[in-house]
């Protein structure tokens, strides 16, 4: 039996406001193992890891490293003990270069001068060793999300990490990158590093981990050997009930086209062409999936539809009404719902409470407001939605930023779906969510479809798109490569189209 | 021959005047740059400068040495910095409100202390002030030679530009400051003490701003007069923005302002038909025009003005 390189004992953490994020959690990490923390959104996974990284201080509990008690009062302490943390929300500074980000806060050889050259060489060594393809002199904002993940990993290794914590690293990676990450993880453990891996994708967890600790509502459910537990068992331990992996869905009964894009072109924020002659029609009662690797024009497509970006040519029609380059409110008023790509950036006002977030579209209309805001109605309205959409929160006074990812998404769903829109534009609606929450989102979106809504569903997850869409359009470099039927397309074909082959050339 | 000589003379004195009026703003702007880079906006630069101006004249008077005046001004500025840092870093007060509080306090406080210390009829003869230092050879170059005949502090101000630029770009401390200004949480997770960086930059920066005040009271003039800073602190703040948070940019911005001021003085001297009130507006107009025309997209440190809350 190998030794416990890390032991966390009876960790309890209560946040101001009374949320008990961790309650008496015990966790043992062996040398050279991959240990997964599995749990729903809000189960307390990030919290306990933030305690380990010295960012949060626990109310009570002890941490032992190599069987000696340590106190981790700041990230600096944790780094000293060889804990390398890759946070769920990346801690890179986009305005700085890769080297600058990596060496931030580290003593330099020629103090006080930065050793950019020498550091860049070392970064390149890591990059080559793990096949990351990182240019040390690139600015971080220029990197793809996947590459940023690699930079975070280099940053941890560079600081001498022996225990690597990866908080939901796969949520932002494409399938090839996930394979690459798993290869890296195997290299780490082969070198006797230990890895704590956080995820709620059960397939991945089964594939990569040696042991799994399941958390639910801030408490530990169990720690199991991966080989001794089945996927449905894991799902049940995690959510506390049986989970449906495949969304149940009746055959679609498509009606008239409701959202019609005709030869749309648009530029991205850097002034380069992002959309090339995109023509699509989404019919009432169907879900049109948009597949593609991140950054191939999906964001621009959604923004053009929602009036957030000007198209340079072409037209957008909503229920036969021309709304090309119309004001966003005009478009929303045509009964269009929108689940934006990043709930923390454009989906919610993180600094506002749930009540306020729920009325962002309607605040100016009766009965929410008759010149003055009608807080009594708004509160009742919020409480009803919180109940209907099962948003887990003490009350509607809580700031949206304090909710877990899954609950934030439920909040957006509540706002966008409660009025039963004719058209729904959803992007990355399940990104970062656990199986229970994904099931919930899918169920609600399918219910909207069955009620006759036309739904445009953008995602990077192929499995999800195959599962939920009635048709799938593949986008590459701002161009539609073709539209396929999910029932008779292979993952390989989709992959080729995502990489830039036109559908016709595949046959 | 005669005419071209006078023109050259005018240009020469023009250049000299530009740097002379720009220097105090440059010093203050460099001081501000340190904290701005760390994400702190200090509107209180105006008041800090005013306190520095008074402390400078008192110091110069007591020690009968202008350099001691500058030192006392730096200490006084540092003290104001400690107060400001406590308010905005520890207590997490709104930075604008804290800055305005300092300005109001400084205006009233310096007026009172000045009257107590120097009385109502201060005579300038008792306060020693900086004299011009001509750099040998360089100051004899025709036309631009006047650039090299300035107060000692002005040269220091110029030297601080490359110093600050390289400090920010090439050293660990500079990188730490920039990271705290862009994204304090990331800096914290990378093992940087955000509070210490913010306290440090505010205090050092405020000391420099204090010296900028002394430049006015023991440099340009040799006595303290009420509200003698008259907006230079704000112009310094604008210069930081106009200079895009880059030391050389800040130099350019302050010289532009100096240019406007020098032009205004010249035009008044020539007896221009334009009412002098309009001429007085010139440097400000120039700043506003340049600002609205050329600054382009804001490149402010991301965390500007925001306090850092630790989890
Ligand atoms: N800074 C905070 N202040 C108040 N409450 C918080 C804070 N951070 C997290 N919480 C609450 O603590 C609980 C646990 O959150 P945590 O982020 O640890 O969940 P998680 O398991 O990482 O979820 P996810 O899968 O969504 O990342 C949640 O209910 C969350 O709302
Ligand atoms: Mg988390």
C-alpha cells in the first residue's frame, strides 16, 4: 500500500450567508494516483480544492502533507508544499504573455530582473515534453481555451507541483484535447505525481481515475475503487437518484420555418470575416443543432441573430418579420429566448440578486413596473420561478454570482423559458453542468420544442447534439459544411465536417 | 538675419517653458502611474500635491535647503498615501470618494496650516528654492539648448520615465504590479500578496506626487500659495490615461499639456487679440481634443478602481 501524500481531515466550510459548502469531508490522496472528485454542481468540489490551494480558509479541519500537519493560509503556502492548482475559472491574465503568466510571483534567477529568455526555454521544454504546442511569447488572449488549460498546467508544474489539482479541465476541451490531457495525466502519475481530477462526466471519470470520491450537497458519500463500481452506480451516488443518460424525446413534428437566416455574413471583433454566406431555417417544433469546434463563428452567428452584432450582408427573419440588425430588445420582443454562451459574462448580472436577474427582459413592462418597479410582484414572481425551476438557493436575495453553475443555468432557463418563446437560441447551454443538471436542461428544451418552439442549439459536445437535435448543421470557419440527420450520421463523419470537409465531399 | 534670430529665440524660450510647466505634472503622473498600474485610481493626487507643496516650503524654510523641502514633501505625500491606502485597500472604500475626501481635506488643511506657519503676509525671501542647473555643452546647443537648462528636479522627472518603464516591463516587482492591476485574484493565486503591492505602490506613488507639489512651491515659485496646484493633479491623472498607462506615453501627454500652456503664455505676451481667458483654456482644450481624438480604445488595467475581496 502506497503512502498518503495528502490527507484532508474533517474539513468544514461555511460561506457568509450560511451555505455549508463542505461538511466534515475526509479525503486521502495516494502517491501516484489519479483521484477523482465527482459531484453535482454545487456539491462543494471547488470549495474543498480552494481550501487546499490556500485561497479559502476552512472553518475547521486539518490538512496533512506527507503525514505532517500543515497550515495553508495563502496560495503561496500551498505552492510551497507542492500543490499545483488549475482553477475551474482560469487564473491567467489575458493581457500578459504566456511567460509572464507562468513566472508571475516566482523568484527569478537574476532578481530583480525577469528572466524571460531562460523561463521561455523551460516552458518550451514542458510544452515539448507533453506535446502542448505552446508559444511562450504569445499573449494569453490569443490562445484557444484548450491552450490556456495547458498554460495553467505548465504554470503548476513550473512551481514544482507534486500534487496537481485539475478542476473540471475537460469542460472546455474538445475530444482530441481530452485524449491529450489524459495522456499527460498518465505521464504525471508515471513520474509519481498525484492528480486530483474534478469532473462530472462519468465516462471520463471511469477512464482516467484510480479512485473516486463522491460528494453530494457538501458531504462525502463514499470513496470507491474505480474498477469496482459501474457507471449507473456512480451516477446514482452522485445525484441521489437514478439518472437518464439519454434524453427521452418524441419524433419531431416540424412546422413552418420560424427563424430564417438568408446569406448572412458578419465580421468578428477583430474585423476579420467570421460568417460566410450562412443560410439556415429553423422550423417550429424542431431543434436544429449547430456543431463545430469552438471559435468557428458560432458566437458571431448567435450574436447576429440576437442583434448583438451587425451583419454585413444577408437577412434575418423571425416569423416572417425582418429583424436584420434590429435592436436586441425588438428581437426579444418577437418572442425570442436566448441562452447566451457564457452565463457568467452575458447571461447574468453576477452582482445582482436573483429577483433582479429574473426580470432583465421584462422590467420595463406591466406588471413588473408601472413607472416604479413593483417589488412585491417581482418578488412573488421570482419565488414562483425559483420553485418551478428548482433553483437551489436560500432565497431570492442571493446574488446570482454566488450560485453554483447548474443553478445559474437554471436561473437563465427560468428567465428565458417561462414565457414560452416561439424561438429559442441556446449556446453551450450545458457547459460545465453535471449529468443531473444536463438532464434537466435537455428536458426543458425538449418540452419547449414539443410546445412548438423553433430551437437553435449550439454546442461543441457531439454526444449531446446527437442526443438532442432533430437536425445538425456543422459550421467550420464561418461556413456551413452541411446539414445532417443525427439518426444516420457517424461521429467520424461529423468530425470530418467539423474539421472542414463539406458534406457532399464525404459521400 | 535680425528677424530669424528673434524667431529662434522665441522657439528656444518656448521649449524651455514647455518642459518647465510640464515637469510637475510629469512627476505627479509618474507617481500616479505606479498605483494606477496596480489598479488604484487616485483622484486625490490634486490634494496630495497640495500637501506636498506646503510641506515642501515648510521643509525648505526650516532646513534652509530646497532638497530638504522635497524630502519633507515626499514624507508628507507618503503619509497621505498611507491614509488613502488604508481607506481603499483595507476598508475597501470607494476610491473616487476617498480621493475627493483627500482633496477637500488638503485644500482646507493647507490653507490653515499655511496661515498659522507663515502668517498672512509670507515673504518669499526666506524660503530657499531650486535653481536652474545648466548641463555643460548640451545647454549651449542653439535653440534646443534651453532644454538642458532646467531645475534639478526636472531632470529627475525625465530620468524617472525610462526607469519606470523598465521597472514595469523587466522586473519581478513590475510584473507583480501589473498583474495586481489586471487581475488581483489571479495574482493572489500565483502567490502574490495583493494587499502589500497595493499599499506599496500607493505609498511610493504618493511620495512622488508630494515631490511634484514641492516642485511648485520651492521650484517654479519660492513660496506656498493657497490652492497653488490648481488642477495639475487632475491633469496628471488625465495624462496617465492619455499616455495609455505607459511611462513614455505619459511623458508625451504631459509635454503636450506643457506645450499648450507655453503657447498660451507666448500668445499673451505677444499681445494677441484673443481675450486671455480663452488663451488660458488652451492647454486644457488641447488635452481634451487629443484625448477624444487619439486615445482610442481604453487600455486601462482591468481591475482599475475595484477593491480586492479575499475568499
Ligand atoms: N464565494 C462564495 N460565496 C458564497 N457561496 C459560495 C461561494 N463559492 C461557492 N459557494 C456555494 O458553495 C456551494 C459549493 O460550491 P462549489 O463551487 O464548491 O461547487 P462545485 O461542486 O465546484 O460545483 P460546480 O460543479 O458547479 O463547479 C454552492 O452552493 C455555492 O453556491
Ligand atoms: Mg466547481
